[in-house]
């Protein structure tokens, strides 16, 4: 599989990862049926997409991109949907996550 296809699977995994985490919040502890089902379904799609991405992209790069951008996306969703604005330390932490993802991808090297 070509790396471009891997990155497309990874982007799909990130989008569905953000959606599944968002539905986890909306499901209110899996007490609401529809958001609970969507959360589980989207998490399955996420894991499938990440597994396919790791077939073409090194595991460390794929997972660092997935985790960093998913966390950042969930924070943005929380700000927009639930008005849960992080404090200064939270914003600095998110900035460090983004910097870390950039460093791993542009400065990290495989042995």
C-alpha cells in the first residue's frame, strides 16, 4: 500500500475518532441508545482505519498523528458544542501536542 493511501486511512481514522469520542460524551455514559451505538460503530471504523494506515505508515508516526490530532479535535469539539474552554495550561498542553506531532513527523527518523 502506498503511503498516500495510508495517510487517507489515517485521516479517516482521525475524523471517526473525533466523532466516536464526541458521541461518547453525548451518550451520557452509554445511557442513550443511538449515541451509544454510533460511538461503538465509529470506534470500530476508527480502529479499522488506523490498522490499515499502519500497514503503509510506520506505527510510531501513524499513532502519534492519530492520537495528537484526535485529542486536539475533541478539545475543539468540546469548545464548540459544550462551551468547555480550556484554561491557559490546557491551551499550552494542546499546543505542545501539536508541536510534538509536527516534530515526530518532520524531525523524527526511522532507524
